C-alpha cells in the first residue's frame, strides 16, 4: 500500500481549525488503528474519520473516554452482516472504505451493529475472539526466535518478531552506556551493490542497520527496537531498498515522536509488549488542549506502522538493495 494513500488522512486532520477538536480527532484515529487489527491501518483510519462526528467524540472528556467508546463499536462489512443473517436498518450510517490498490473500485460498505436488523431473531456473534486471533496472526516469513535470550521477559513470539528485523539487514544489540539516550539507530554498513540481500548471519561488522539499545531499558527493549524500526520506516534513515530520499529538516523531537508513534501502533496491532512509562509521543497525544505539532507527519507515521507490522508479523520477505540515496 503506497504512502500516498495516507495523504488524504493527514490533510483531513490538518484541516480541522479547532485545536481541541483536532487533538481529540488525532487521539481517536490513533486509538482506532490500535484497537482494530482486523482492519488494515488505512481502513481503520478511514472508518475513524467517518465515525468521529456520529460517535460525538468531541464531547468526550479524555483519551480514556475515547478508548472506552471504541470498546462498544462492532463494525463489519455489509457482506459479512448479510452472511450472519443481518441487513441494514432504515437510516443506517454508511461507512465507506476505499481500496487503496484500486482507485477505480467502488468503496465497500460497512455498518455498525446498532445499524443492522436480523432476518430472523438472534444474537450478534462476538468479535472479540476474531480480533484476538488477528493480533496473534503471523505470516509466512516469520523468523526463528533469535532474540529469545535478549531479555528474560521475551517469550518465543516476541523473540521471533524481533528475529524478523533481519529481513531488512537490521541487528539489535545491548549498549552499556552512561548516556541518557535510550537507543541509537544507525545505517552502519549499507549495501554497495544494487540487488544485494542482507547477510544470512548478521553481526555488528556486516549488518546494514545497527540498533544499539541502552542496557537500562530492560523489558522496554522491545518497544525501543521497534522505535528504531520507526526511524527506518519513517524515513529518518535511508531505506536501502527504496529510491526515495530520507526526511530532512525535521527537528529531533518530531523525529522521536514519529518513530515512537509508528512503533506504538505496530506493537498494539501485533499484541506485543508495549512500552511502560511515558514517551514524548504519548505525552503530546494526551494533551487535550493542543494537537500534535505541525511538523508531525501523520501520513508517514501510519504508513510506517503498517510496514513495521508487516515486518514483525512475518509478512515481509528479505529486501534487496536498490539505488538508494543518503540525501546528501
């Protein structure tokens, strides 16, 4: 799915002139994308934008209220409702989700549970188990649990998810440091020939990307490694399998917030261990009076979250290098 597919979402958020409403809308989009792994990142975002006004999210008092409101939402395609024995009620709210891969295809109709009527009396099947299964779903390229001993809290699934970062030639190691920084994401040994694949056995001497993780992070190391992936997929570092230029002229706070946000979304959708404590992005998102900074690129973050989810979930094969650019 191309990055351009998310540009309209960014524009819609940026177009909201009321700062408090924009803040609440950003919270709602973030919460919906995290809560609905059974929908693509793009479709979850499209649905959230359409549901914001009908669900009266601007009257909610906090981010906790936003997340709670989402627990009552049961949205399914009209086709699925029909298979389950339900049809649209009169004056049902149509939620239209577009196909990013086919701009000429008509959008698919989705409906909320309170907007459908059964053909025959009967209960609505719960969606909870299906959502849980989506969080546990892993793809065909799921790696061996090479990071099983990285931290004592890492279970096999966590270790396998991290093993998948080798598909982009990335290696994570602990860093003994007295510096306050939590991690360093670096393109240390980039490929020099177009068509190169990542080394089969990655070491600090040959890994394309090196993620150095502060030893003091403990169990938060998983979230920090995923943050480093955010630096790659948000284009703060060159992507050696792409030809676009890395982002420039971003301040350090925006870089950190984008990487944190993309990683947090991917972790939530995969059911991985989330970060304990605060973060720059989390603090900014919870500020009801102010939206995220103008420099924050929501479209880039959403696209990056989708790519990180695919990588960690085992849906991404090993990349091959192309005529990438460092941007200098």
